[in-house]
C-alpha cells in the first residue's frame, strides 16, 4: 500500500515537478510517459539546460534529449537510464525527474520542492499567462547592436520585465523592475522601431519588429511603471 501511495503521489505531482511540460508541442499525459515516444523540444529553442538551468556551451555542457519527456538537458541532468515501453523496454537516457517517476527510486540530488528564485520562472510557463510577451532586441549602450531575446511581463508579477535568451528557456537571465521608469519614444532608425526605459542614469533601449508591437510594449511598460497591475480592458493578456 505504501508503494501504491507513492506511485499515485508521483503521478499527481509529476507535472508540477516538470513545469512547462504541456507548453508548445502536444505533451505526453502522465500515464503515457515511457509508453509513447515524446516530441522533442528543438535544440535552437533552448539556451540552457531545462532542468538545472545552466547555460549550454560547446565544451563542457552539451545538449541531450530525455527520451521520456523530450526535454533538452545537459549530460549531468540526463545521466540516468530507464526502461521505456515504446522502445521495447530497452534502457534509454532520461532526465532525473523522469527517472524518479518511471522507476520509483529516489536520487540524492532530487530538487523537487526546491523554492524557485525570482529568475527561475520558465519562459513558456509565464508567457501563457502574461500581460505581454514577444521577441525584442535590447540594444547596447551605443545603440548600434545588441542581442535579441524573449521578453515577458507576467500577470502574476506585472511590475517586472523578464528577459530570456530563448522562448523555451526555464530560467530568465535577467529582469528589470519597471516601477518608476519613464517610457520614451525614439525616432525609427535602420528600419528598427525604437523606444526606451529611463530612470535616473539607467537607460534601456529596445527595438521592436513592427510599429504596432513597439506601441504595445510602450503602453504595457508605461502601465507597469505607473503601478497599474491589471490588463487593459478588452485587450488580450498576451501577444
């Protein structure tokens, strides 16, 4: 009975243990894990391990796919083997969470229940319930270039702008508290639709792909900067 209780508890809590499993491509139901081949998350959508949140690089942290859930994970987080029914019960590389669920074994580094820090909110998880989310470019201090990223103002944290490298990342690389900032319009330059966040000596310059997207971001940021936390009436919460 004790074993049955543990099995049922794992079944109920598995989706919480692996946030974002049901975002993007159709996800496997809990009872299908290991019984049906998952649809893999594409490598180019992820810049860090979807488990430990460490960034990937070509030398020490390579990308691997969990054969049970399809997540992109590093070698350390996928250093587990479990029998998968869809592959003739052969041992396959799986992530730690899937290993625990499929085998019922406990591992010493189990991170289940660990409190997530302010940046440890998955992009897909909060984009689905955001005031606004889209790709933007954050320019450097010279305004000449800068990296593109995935920007989100979540409904449950509407005074903060979260910045992700990719839309499927499980950890934001930085955030900007919006309260008190001024939103400035800038002339269009090099076919880029520019605007700024400014507060004292802090200035952040953004480039949007279209004029409409630029004005949506300016409006959303201005509301957050003024402490207005509710979505505008009649407007969709996300992009």
